[in-house]
DNA sequence: TGTGTATAGTACATATATAAACTAGATTTG
DNA sequence: CAAATCTAGTTTATATATGTACTATACACA
C-alpha cells in the first residue's frame, strides 16, 4: 500500500480567543472577496471606491490613505490598479503642485454601486446565522475590543 | 489577504458587523505582530513554527499548508524565509522523492519558545478587557461563524 | 511494461501591505 | 531673497497571499 499523508487540518477547537478572532476576520474577508469577484473588484478596491464615492469630489492621495488607514505607498499602488481598471483617474492638484487628486470615473461609480450591493447581500448572508440579539451582543464585544487598544 | 482597508478609520460607529469582525481581526493581528517584532518573528512565521513544534518530527510542505490553511506556494515562500532565518531546514522525503520535509532547527525551536511566550502574554493582555464569561460567549459566537460557512 | 494520469513542490505573475529612500515642490527663517 | 527644512507622492525592497503553469516523481491500468 502506498503511504498517503493525511492532511492535518487546522484545529480551531484547539485555538484560543485571539486566534479565533483572527480566523473569523479571515473568514469574512474571504467570503466578501469571493462575492466581489463577480464584479471584478476586491475588498481593498471597493473600500477605496467607497471613500471616493462618499467624498463626491476629487480626493488627495494622503486623505484617501488616512480614510483607508494605510500608508501612502499602498494607496499609490492601489490607485495605479484602479486607474488601469478605468475606475478612477488621477490629476495634479492645482493648489499644490506636489499633490495628486483621485476621482471616480463614471465607470468606477457604476462598478462601486454594483460592488456595494453585492457586499451588503454577502454580509447579510454571513450574519444570518445570528439572531438580532446575538448580533447586538457580538457587536458590543467587538467594539470594546477595537476601542480599547491596550496602548494606542 | 490582509485587508487593512477594513479599518474604515474615522467611523467604526458607522460599521456593521462584518466590518467590525474584520477590523477586530486586524487589530489582533497588528498587536501580535508588534509584540513579535521583539524576537524577529511575524505572525505567519510563528504560526508555521507552532505546527512544526507540535508535530515533533519533520513535516511535509503540503501538510504544513493544510495546517496553516493556505496554498502550497505560500508555504514554499514562507519556508524559504524561515530557512534563511535559520529556523527550519528542508530535506527530501526518502519515502517519496517528490516530497520535501521541513523540520525545526535548534535555533528555530528556541525562537518559537520565545515567540510563544510573547504571544501568550500579548493575547492575554488584549483579552483582559473581557471577563471569563464574556470570553466564553464571544468564543462561542466566533466558532459558529467559523464552523458555519454559508455554503460557498 | 509502457503510457497516461495524479501529486508534490517550485516558479512565476499579480495583489495587498509596510517601511525606507528619493524627487519635486512648498514653507520657514536668517 | 536664499538656504534649510518640511511635505506629497512615487519608487524600491520585502513580506504575505492567491492562482496558474511547470517539473519531477509516483501510481494506475490496459
């Protein structure tokens, strides 16, 4: 008989709370990502488009980075990809020639609306395993975790 | 995928449950990462070392990928870095010449013990905002979320 | 037994993220 | 005003992750 290695699966039952939270986050990310594939978007792209949509005008790279909560070099790359998708366009800021502004194209706005619907549906489906009371309680726990950083 | 973007910076209060879970995951990841910097480790590296330590023998790449919950090409790269850190060593599997086994070095085992202590302390600190009853309940919610993936 | 197929790991392309170095332009200050 | 300094964005290097293609080996079966 040929010796086959059994795939030792992950063992969430052996995991503690910290690991479970990370794994839950990863699970949600993965499911939204899969749902978004349909409209040629990813989570990061959708969230960038969301801020650009909410802003209703051209945004500076630095401001977008602030909203997203990441560094500027990340946003440079993200905007590169969004630009080659045709979802946004860059322009020089006339008030500060160092600055670059980013704005949704019509196509980008349309795509964002599609992605938004999909994410809302997917999120609702994921959370459908909880009652509204449970959701409220889980939400309260998570807010405490996020708002009480041990040293921030 | 990292999805730092789930941050939704200025307005966690406007976030729904899905976003909160992703943000909580990111928070925990970031805090463990920061704590681990001390011993020249990262979350993914520590995670891999943990399985190698538990196995107590050389592990196959595929099995490690199964434990970690990622693809093999990711593990190839991770093992490359761990090998150049001197924490693990590869060998050909004598029973299957296609196979590669990975094993902790003495240095890797020592580093893992250091990292383990640090992570346990950091995790305990993060979770210290919850009572043990609350932890149990949060844990139960998260397990349901992880164990009940909506069909896909 | 030889050929077709499956599997293991790697290589390559790409996406996402961080950090540091660099460039161009703006601001401060002597 | 000119020199020093700061800031905006990009570039570059690296880490992490996914998916696909490729190579070598193992297995299956006619």
